[in-house]
C-alpha cells in the first residue's frame, strides 16, 4: 500500500456521532430553559472539542463560572450517553479490518476527551485499531499537531509513510501542522466547499474512493 500508517479522525470520519451530540447539547439546554439547537446548527458547531461546541451552542450571556459548570454538565452527560445512536459509517469496519489484515498501522484521534476516545475505540474498533488519542492536559486538541504526533510515536510510524484522514477544516489544518498529507472524506460534518476553502486537495466521496486513495 501507499501508506504504512493511517491516522483517522473519529467524529464524521469513522463514527456518525452527530445524533448523540445533538441530544446531549439539547438535554443541557432544555434543563436550563434555553432555546434548543437544530441538527444542522450542531453539525457546524462540532470539530474543535466540547468547549468550543458549548461556546457556540449556549446563549452568549452564559460566561465565567456559569459556563464552566454547564460545560462540566455536558461532558458528564455526553460521556454517559455517547453510544445511544452512534455507529460506524457503512463500510468503515470492513476497511479497518482490511488494513489490519494487511499489517497497516492505524490509530484514531479526536478532540473529545481522551477517556471518551478510548472508550469509543474499545466499543467499536477494538479488534482493528490499537491506538486512540484524545485531548488531555498534556496533549492539545486539533489543530495543534500533538494528537497526530502522539499517535505516530505510539505506533512507531514514520511520518514519510503516514496519512491523516478526516472530515473537517480542522483536520486539514492539523495535518498541515504535523507535515502530513490529508484525505478529506465527504460523508462527515462539512460540505466540500468548506473543505476546499480550507485547502483540501484529496477527497473521498465514498468508501471505494477512500480505499483507492489509501492505495
């Protein structure tokens, strides 16, 4: 294959997590009596971690300690309810199994908290993907390159033979920061025009195109 190691974004790339994030956001908004958000609104809010998601979803009057308290509520609720409707996109398990059988190193990286990323990897990809990296106090969220660099270190991967697969402008910037090529999938949370404006150069509209680009 063209690549010896493949790093995958999680939300919008491997897993369709949107419904559970919408439910969690609207649960918190409902508890506090704030206006609910539509699926399309939340789709545009995600990609930069829970803090940025809630900064965008909450009324702008929620600041300071009040915001921190609501953010903690969201994180606790989502962690307990993140597998209600979440599932891999069609064809993804087969792709990961084929990569594993071919001896290709793989990892999943996400701006979710590290414990959530590890739990979702264990739930859905335990047999095929050995490494999961999320945000921690020591590993900055994307678009900083930290997660990709940490994943490559754990895999023992050579950057020259590694590619990052994601679905957002954040992923494109992250790959650039880590000096890696990026494949942008089109079944996730961003439209093609958004990705093109962010500098995307390789697109996969479906699983077959992704497999072709991976070589």
